[in-house]
C-alpha cells in the first residue's frame, strides 16, 4: 500500500491543521492575519537546552527525532546511555546511567531526549538552569491499545489466552487484578504515562498522590504537548524555544497503517473501560489537554491557525522533497521487533536531512553517541596538550 502526494492530500492536510485548532479551542479572536505574520518576526534568542520526557507510545519518537536532528546540526551535547536508548527505567533516572565517554569534566549537556523515568533532582543536576522541560501525552485508551499490540502483551503477559477485546470483556476488577504483578519487562503496564513521570504503581488508587503528581508536572514542565494535536503542540514548542517552524518539521515515525491487522478496533464501552483502568493517565491527559487549550488561547487562536497551517504546509513540502513513497509493512519489515509500521522510501537524491528524518532511533542514537565520544576524546587530548 502506498501513499503519494496529491493536490487533494495537500488540501486535506491544510484543512486538517485548521480543524485541529478549531476542535481544540472554541471562541472568537480579534487577531488579524497581518498581526499573526508580524508576530512571527524574530523577537527572542533561540534556546538550545531542553529536557524531553519521552513517554511511551505518545508520538514521542517523532518529537525526539526533531530534537536529535537539530542538536546534531548544531553540534550540541546529548545525555546518552552507554548502550541502546534507555537511561534507566524502570529505575528513576540517575547521573550514573549516563555514558561517561559522552560527558566532559564539566558535565555540560544541552539535550535530554531518550527514554527515562522522571526524577527531577537528578535531571536538574545534569541540565543547565535555563533548560526548558517538555513532554507529550496521549488519549489513554489509544495509548494502551497501541502499547498492548506493540509490546505483544497478548503473548508475553497472557500467553495468548487473551486478545485485547477478550480481556476487555472481563469485569474491571478482574482485569485490574491481572495487571497487579510486575510490569511487563518491569516497565510496561497500566497508567504508562504516570509511570514514565515517575509515579509509583502502588499509588494508582490514591487520590491525594495523584493530585500531587499533577502539581509536580505543572511545576516542573514548561510544556506538555498532546499527541492528538501534534502540529499545534509543535507550534507551541517552537514558540517556547524561539525556534523557526522549519526546525520542528516532521514526518510521523513508527506509525501503523490506518487500516491494519495490527490495530484493535474498540467500541465506546471498551474505550471507557480502558479509561477507567488507566485512571491516573486519564487524569493526566484531561489536565494537560486543558492546559494546552489555555496555551493556545494565550498564543492567539488566529495566530495559531496561521502557524499550524504553515507547519502543515512545510511538512507537505518536506514529504515531497524527501519521500518517493510510503510503504505499508510486510511480513519481513526491517528493524521492527514488535509490530511492523509504515516505512518511507526516499528519493534516490534525497538530501541528508531527509535521511536523518527517517533514521531509526537506535541507529540515530548510535551515531550521536559515536560522534559525541569522539568530540570529548579530542577535547580531552587538546586539554592535555595545552596543560602539560
């Protein structure tokens, strides 16, 4: 199955960008298009230091790729593990989880964008004072459906006794009990966003602790994006960091085909069950969807309409420049150890930024780690030469 750029698809994308904002925010605005254009003029200094809590199955790989492309282009320093792409997790993040070969004597970093379990004091120890804290959330029923299929919970936790639909046919209390043991791989389970934010599973039913969690996230994070409003969220990210929109262009990574055997179609009642089972995640999502609405109102509705549409236009141009065809997965899709996802086949003459845009997280991370190790080794050699 292939997806090609057509005039109709371009128009649909542009219309979609507008509809997302209209759906998110109800209410008039007096800003004009001319005022919105004026507001796009440079008015601040671009920031380089960012902490991104990479939540599972929330579109976070797409955001991470944006940060890795920008950081690579500017020669910025990343917080990286010695191997693979996790900094701890399920253990909360600690400084000792960083590859010692990617840090110098000053421990200076610009970007923290790999999977970790949030631990505010440790993060503040390694990131500069002007760091902006960002994360992303997703509708909990959709997150859990994706999580269940991606990590093959049916096989690894239930030995193929239950599909997601047959599991959801059981009473809520019974399903809850089935997830009371250790999390799959010690990190995957109910209330995944809450767990990634550092919340303990033993507090999933404690209302006071849930309220504390929401207050903590509000206090620590400058922006919590919402996956269902990706363009809107990225406009706000660009505004927060004072980046041009061109630096937050993207093509969605790790996406399943819209109609796929790898998706589970859920009824309204099944979705409600998943919302109840993921009660803390639902509180997080509702809270930060409301926060996103407030930020859009503060940003300006017409201004947001203009900027989100412009970002959609830039993304279509990027797709046209880079991608020959989008290919639905086959049985032997490369590097997909859980379930197959769409792949982008690039034009033969596609430039380097296109190749980085579709590079897998593991390969991109390996490249960054190798470059950063070499950079710090050269710096150490130069310091030795200059001081002996």
